[in-house]
C-alpha cells in the first residue's frame, strides 16, 4: 500500500518498466483522461465489472475512490496497470484504488487533485444516489463531466434528486446513464410524432419513465401525465394508449453506455431541460 502521491507515481513507473520485454519498445502511458469513480461499499463489485468492460477503449488514469467514513482515519492507495498490445509497442491504462477512511472520506478533493493527469479532461462516475452535500460538491468542483445513473437512486426521492442535480448544471457537464438507456426509445417516439401526448405509459425503471415524460414535457410545452409499471429494463411505451414500436436490436450493456459518455465533452441541453421538467 502507498501512502502518498509520490509513492503511487513511482510504483506506476516501475510497473511500466517491468512490463517492457527486452528488445521491444517501452510500454507507453497513453492516458486520454482521468476517470474518477466514487464507489460506496455496496457498489464495489459493479464498479470493478464496469472497469473491466471498458478495457482498452479509453486508456486513462482511473482513480477508484472507496469511501469508508465510519472507519478510523487513514488513507490507503495502491496502483496497477492494464496493458494492451499496440503494434510493436504496448499501451497501458493506470488504475489507482484509494480507500478514504474517516475524515479522509469527507474531503476527497484534497486526495484526488494531486493524482489528476495535467491538461487532460476529468470525468467522475458517481455510483449510487448522490448526497448533494459538501463531499459531492467538492468532487463536482474538480471534474469536467459528472456521470450518474439515476436508475440507482431511490424512487421515492427521484424527483427531488433531479431538482438537486439541475442546480449543478452550470458547474459541470452532467450525463445520466438512465437517460442514455432511453435514447433508442426517444428515436422511436420522435418517428411516431405527431401525437397529443396527454399521457405516457411506460414499463421500465421509474427513472426512465420520469425522464421520458420530462423529455416530452420539455419538447411539447405542456404537462404529460405518467403511468408507470415497474420493470428492470425499458420494455414498452404507450402514448395516449397507443403502443410505440420497440426499437430494433438489443440494448447496449452498461460498460458501452459509460464508454459513450466518456466520449462527450459538452453539455446536453435537451437532457438538462428534460431533467428540470421531470423534477417539476
């Protein structure tokens, strides 16, 4: 375990050197971003699976932050490399795992900032429902894009959560994987227009139903009532009782959706307007 940034940097450099075979070009650090992930204990396994699914698509310095506020104050860090062949060279992605215990979990920016790769964009994937507190705002203040999945938020506070999230839109660009999962259905809805859309009936997660209704409200300029039937994925959509054709093909996995969000660098105004409408 490393206790400071200098030790982490030295550990990563030594690991890169150890991966270089005699007579071959050195293993190159090819980070295109810093990818933070805030990972409470109940999300650790899911976060590691998603990281594995990203593979070489986004070579980056990934910093996994594991908050443990109820543990005695300490800071533990370890580093590893993922290496991928690239012609006669190898490229590598860096993974830094940080356990923030006690007071360290309440002030993550002081730990994160020295680990950021200079002059590269910074993305943060926040797992689970954000507390919208000082800890959350500290990380929002150091990232270029915040990525959430509002499907992970409790249904009974979802509208309130959207309202809180909307207050941060002017501070950083925001992506929502729940919104990305509705994209195929939004295309089908757009192709089925015109319709009056007094009511939308959705069999899906509650987040997807709220976002689709918010999208219609923001686009059509009037209220749209929601009828929601719970499901783990978006199964069906009806507008004013008429079924919308299902999009072709299979829905992409979470790692693909996250990968797509890591390619975006600007604000999504339509998403922002939909979230504000979903919160109202």
